[in-house]
């Protein structure tokens, strides 16, 4: 009996299991309230730990293998496209957020509580992020899960192994090392296949504890702001679908492959934590391994279209609360500073709030509004993280299409 149930669960559609877990989580959280948190929280934490456990081997081995499947010139071309795509879409996301928020004017008529205060973490700056790419210590980069440092390490060793394989003197040694890493990469994917089966249970636990902790009051308290932000997120998602269609990809097929990491990112609020599932989706989309092994970890660190929209909507919200709508010049400042801030806060805990505080300081908007927005941080973070992951996959798919055309020409 138990074996039959386990087999049925294992063979069922993953997205169906996640959807059921999501719905049950909302119901359990609303019905039982905070009493279920101590019991279910460990199951949610276990999912996050399992996903984080996989990040290091997946990035390291996948990227080394990917580098060895392409020449250096191709990597340079693809890397340039990835970086340009991430910068441009971040700027577009902020423009979308400003436009949608300006139409709906969230916060108009609301009175700001001046007793609320928020001390934002210090903005690390772009220079710090660039320096952080090269780790002082490889072991520290791995132990602290410095994604940029891990990407750099994998690229350097991947290129070195590629050189060994092409040399006369070390060809045999290079091939041996490559085969070992290739086997470890396959082992990591086998482990991921098992962890995928636990995702619905973890999703159920996380949603149940989130709903139980925040309830409906949080949604109602700043519902207008949250609603406008989600409208902007949907507009950006529609732009992704148009971009996919224009470049010859079926949006429905894309969403079918991307839905699991999108839902998981929504629940976990972690682009990095969802990375194993995003890489799995890239495999299902049959994308170039040399491309996605670099673009997805890089995007999980630097590409934050959802957070960029959050910056824009938050800026308009704060300006409406104080009764001083943003001027065109101020909006232009939001686009420029927000785009740079989305890169400069890479890897910082609570990066979304840090970005907002940075832009508010630049525009002279009240920091009390940041404290107000922290109240709905979980609700906002869910949608923004899901869009971040979708943007990473969209960019990888679009660039993959351009690479195929380049190879055919």
C-alpha cells in the first residue's frame, strides 16, 4: 500500500504536485494559523538547504564542462550578449515600473507614520562587486557561497582544463580530469532529480508558514502598492513573452519548461536557491550548456528585473505618500541609479530593500517609507524573485536562439 502511494507520487507530474502543495499550504496556513509554524517550518528549511546544497557542485561542474564544449571566442561573444541583455532589461523593468505606478498612483492620500524608521544596510557599490568576482580564497568563496567568485573559479579552471586537453604534453591528463568532472556533473544532476521530488513538500511547508505568519492583514494593509507592483511584474512578463515570440520561441512551450523554477522562486524568494531548478529547466529547453552554465548563475547574482520594478513602484509610492509626484528628471534618475543599484547590491541579503534605500537617498525620499514597505517584503519578494528567474531563463533562451542563427550563417 505504502509502496503504491510512493510510486504514484513519484510518477505524478511535478508541476501538479507543486500546485497541490501550494493550494494546501494556503489553506493550512489560513485555517490553523501560527500554531502550525513550529511543525512545518523545518520542512521548508529542509527544501532551502537541499537546494543550496546543490548550488556549488552544479555551478562548478556544469560551468567547467560547459567551457570545455565551446571555444574561448564563442564564450566571449555569449558573455557580452548576456551582460548587455541583463543591463538593458533591468533598465526596461524600471521604466515599466515607473509607467504602471504613475498610472495607478499607489500611496496617494496615505499618511506616513514618522515614528517608523529603517536603517538600511550600507550599499556595497559596483567597485566592491567587481572586486568580489575574484575571491581572495577559493575555500572561502565556496563556504560563503560567493556566486561571482565560484563562477570566476569555474571559468578559470575550465579554460585551464581546455588548454590541457588541447596540448600535446598534458592531453591525457587533461582528458582524465575532464572525464572525472563530467561524471561529477552527471552525479549532481542525478541528485537533483531526487531532490525535485521533495520540492512540493517543501513548497507546501513554506507557503503554510508564510500565510500563517502574515495572514490576510499584511495583504490588506498595503494592498494597493502590492497590486500595482504585480501589475507591473505581469507587464514585464508579457514583454518577455513578446521577445521570445519575436526570436522564434513558443511562449507556451517556454512557460511549460520554466514553470517549476518560477513557482519555486515565488515560494522560496531566492533566485540563487532556485538555481538547480532553473538549470534543469534550461536542460528541458535544450539550451546550449556552455551558455546556460554561465548565464544562469551570473543572472541569479546580477540580473534583478523584479527588484528593478520594485524600486520604481516604491519610488512612486513614496513620492505619492508625501504628495510630491516624481518629475521627469527624478524618473530618469530612478532609471539610471536603479539600474546601477541592481548590479551593485548583488549577493547582499535583503538586496531589494538595500536598492530601494539607495534610490530613496538619491532622490531625497523619506526613509520612513522604506520601513512601511518592509511590512510587505515577503509578498513583494515572492513576485519579484519569480520574475528575476523568468528573466534569466528568457535571456538565456533568446541568446541561445541568436547563437544558433550565428552558427547556421
